[in-house]
C-alpha cells in the first residue's frame, strides 16, 4: 500500500506473518508502486500530487501518454503553478471513484472517474474545462463505493447536459442520472495508477490547456444562443 501525505510517500506491504515481515518505509518515487492500493491523508491536495508527479515527469509522460491524449504533461505542470482562484467556487473537494455501466446488449464498460463535489448539494461537477491551477488547493478524496448500473444514456453525457442546463438557468437539486438503475453495489480499492489515470484523463479530455479553452469559448457561445432561444419560455 502507498499512503500519500503532503510531504511523504509511505510504502507498507500487506503484512502476513506466515510469509514475510511487515515493512513500512518512506520512498521518494511513485513509479515503482503504481499497482499498489493508495490512501490519501485528509489534507492531501491536487497540488501535492502534481508535486510528486513532477519528480518523475519524463517517465510519467510516457506511462500516461494515452490518458493525456498524447499531450505533454509539462503543459499541466506549468498550469498548476499559476495563481489559484481568487474566490471559493462551488466545489469543496475532488473525488476519484470507480464505476461501471451495463448496456442493454450486455456489454459492460468500467471507468475511473475524477470529479468535483459540493458537500451541501451532493452535486458532482465535471472538471474537463477547469484549469488545474483553479483546482490545486482542493483536497483529493477516494470514494471506494462501486456500482454497475444499467445505462440508457452515458453518465458523462448526462453530467455535461446538467452543466448546460445550469448555465441556461434550469434549477437542479443534486446530480443524478435518471436514465439508469443499479445492478451491483460494493466496495473496491483504488490503486496509484488508477488515481493518476483518472485525473490525467479528465484534465486533458479536450486537449491541452489552449485547446480546452478554445473549446470552452465555443460552447459558451452556443449556450448564450440557447439562452436567447429559451427566454420567455417556461422552464420546468
């Protein structure tokens, strides 16, 4: 197991007195321990994780190239070093969770999700358009609950639709996907590799920071047009 704190990476083995001795030690690098179960200290933030990533930038650039859409990891290292948000936003913490989606034809897709969470509303927020420097101060948390749901519409599409609805002005109480029902519930561990994969995939979903910002500007322009279309119409 790997425990990540603000200033230490601590490795412990899975102690079994019949086979080997208990080991607990501080290590300098994450790359030899990617398949280890990971635990996070309560005050561990996205900036802390990127500090450890930067120690091994070259190797992680190769290992996670696919998750990054083959964009250089250095782009996000540079971005996270920029000043953080001036005001608190609606996100209280960042969450990583594994889940599955089962389709009507029997296929099952498994995912590892990275999202922002508002504690009061229990609302989940997609982060693919958010610069990492605006998230760097937020604590990272692992959600070990696991579900496989029967899906009609992918949850990421529903979450994106909720974001658009909110911008238009449609009131929402909490995140939920009304187009699914749960087949399986349980608890799973999350590994170092899964933690990093989820984060790097989400932040690079629309490309590098420059490409992401261009896409966001296009969507915001479309949203403005949608607002004009719904003006004067009742919103349910």
